């Protein structure tokens, strides 16, 4: 998986609790992305980062925040998890822009009860 | 109308068949076209990358882009059971503001 790890790989949590997902890369790529994948919707971009402390919103950013304090780490936080955020979350990296090849991590399966 | 449309399938074929997977799109500004393959419970991996129009071949895989029809295709020759996966098309415009994915087509190749 191109030097990308995600943690945790599985998580079950309750509605209203905060959740943080971590993406770690060893490729020194500039761009990092968080996607969610749901049946019937495919992959949708939540947030992305184009450098340390530089982030921007994607298509489905409501209810999510991100932080990138180091090149190798990109955190996705659900401030107060809801059942609609039950999904599989993928982190991806690319060396240049969105148009560059994106390499995906193994995914985190999140269930919000 | 969604920006990218992809038939979800499932598509079932016998081993050795030629498979055709397709996506249509509405945004004429798209210039970068990709096909990703995703095995069950894994992350997507890039299979083919095409810029603008034309064909690209890599082993058993051929990607075609028809910008006049806003239509892209992925052909798999001599399909194998190991090709059983979900295939996602993805595309972006010149500005590279975001990669837009199709919903994916699930392919099953039986031996």
C-alpha cells in the first residue's frame, strides 16, 4: 500500500462521541486526502491537504475536521459521531496535485451505533 | 445528473472473456482519466492513467477515452479469476481541483 498506514483499522463507537482516524505515510508526498466510501455513492472526498497546516474541504466535509502538523501524518476527526458517518474511510497520498496518481491506504471501517 | 456515471453491475463473465467497463461524464473540462481496481476490503490501486483522448495499452488492459462523446472505457482481454474486483473510473480537470470517482463496477470472472 505504498507506505501508507491507517489506524485504527476497525472501530465501533457510539453516537455523540469524538473519533480520530490517523493516516501515516512514509513516502514524503505533499498531498494527502481523506475519502469515505459508501454503497451507492462510491468514493467521495472529505478533506485534503496540500502541505503542513494547509488543508481544504472536499465534497462531503460537514461534520469532519482535519489536521496536518507533520508531512507524514494526516488526522481526520469526527467531533461528534453520527450514524450517517458509518462508512469505510480511506486515506490517499499523491506527490503533486489531485491529477497525480493517488495511492490509497488499506482503509478504516467505522461503525457508529 | 451526476458528473460521472458508472454502471455498478455486477458483471459476471467466464474466464478468457473480453470485458468492457465504461463510464460517462458530463464535465467537458475533464482531461485526466484513470481506472482504479479495488479488491474486496482493500484500498483502490491505480490500473490505468490517460491524459486527454486516445488509447493506452498495458498488457491485457486497454483504456480508451472519447472526449467527443464524454465516454471512457476499460477493456480487459483474456480475463482471469484474479481480475474479479470492483473497477472505479476517476477523472479530473486541468486545474486538478479534485478527483471525481464513479461508483464502481463489480466484476466477477469464473473459472
